[in-house]
């Protein structure tokens, strides 16, 4: 990601396919510098009109019960917003069974940008985030709170708990799941979104696969290995969604050429100065969609319920 050029050894389980770093670095904080992507400040809407339009569209996407949002979604394309506020797949259809009173915990949330947008767009008002790598607690004016804390510091209980690409950064995944089970209210749901090694990208790119992300990712599960782990912790998998995108291709192709994600000629930093044409990126997006439909995308969301 940052071009340090260090080497790390991983092992692959011959039974379940899980990848695991052999030795976790003593000081992992140096791999999370201030410009790490999850530390970006939440997006601030340019006007009340932009916020209103985005909110109505988001509420329709959540539960299909907002005809105004349906109409606005067709009138205003995603390009209307500097940041696309179309709801991600894991929120569509309200798979987390959210309502205004839902208590939601986001584990490994960085500065809390996702929670901030959920508050602004969906009106949820009991949102808490935790992250051990932020400088200090944050209490936003809209009511969202983000704590500089480890999961083990939390004892409150929640209706929905989310881990968006943070689970793979944790050194003891089984105990993490067991603690999540304790924090979950009856009928609650845990969502864990992670890169997955039972994917085309891992088979095709190997050590150049961008979502290997050494050494930040300690465990990279397959669907099989995650299912084993979830069952050991007392969960059942309610649903699996594949939500990978073109990143698996352009990021990995850059790594093959020795181009870090954060370099000036990276597509993620300066698309016009990158090695890719718009046509190539469109092709990558099409390929990602096809892989998701076949169950071979490189990232998934697991929705978990207590057994």
C-alpha cells in the first residue's frame, strides 16, 4: 500500500484454505499512518438540497417504502454527488433489520465516516463506533460517537454489530466472534465484511493480490474456514453476499508492476496519471460483477445470527 517493500510470510491451510500471517509485527501501528484510508474525515454535504435528495434515495434503497426516493433516484444519477451516496449492497433490503431505535456498533470504524453518513441519510440515532488506532474519542454534533477503544473494552449490547474490513486485522478471530456473541441482543445480527481467499483474484494474482495487504491482514478466510469459525463461536450464517468490485483488478495489476496504492501514479490517487484507461476500469467492473454472481468475488459480507 505505502511501498515499504518489506516481506512477510503467510501460510495456507491445506484443509480449509485460510491464509494466516506467520508472525504478527511487534508494532503494527506504523502500518496505519495518518493518511490511512479509514482516517479520512466524514463527508460534509454541500447544501441542504444535496442532503435531502441523498437521504430520500437512501431511505428508498433501504426498505423500498419511499416513493419520493424512488423518483429522485431516477431523476438524479449517482454522478450528481461528489461522493456517491447510493446505499451499498449490504444495506439494501434492510438485511440488518434497522430502525430509528436500533443500537448499532461499528468495530474498527476509523473516524466513523460510515456511521456519520448512516445518521445523516437514514436518521439512525444510536450509533457507536470503536477503533484502537484513532488519536482520541470523537463526539459528532449529529450524535454519533466514536471511541478510541478495543472490542474487549465494550460491554454494552447492540441490535446490529458491523465489522467492515476490520475482522481480518484482528489477531484472535475466534475470541472476537465469541465476544461479539455476548454483545448481541436477542434477534440481533452481526455483519462481517472481509476479503476472501476462495476467490478468482487470489488464484489469479497470488502474492500480488491487492487484498492480501500484508502485514495488516493477519487472517484471510475462505468461505469454508469462516463457516467453521462462526459455528465454533455459536453463530450460524444467515446470508452471504458477494460485493467485490474493480479494485481487485486494478490494485493487483498495479502491484504486479510495483506501483503502491498510495503512489502518485496509482489509479486510487490520480486516475488520469495511472496506467489504466476508462475502458479498462469499466471492463474490470464488469468482470467483478460477473465474479460476484458466480460466487467468486474477492470480498463478501457474512450475516450472522446466534444459534
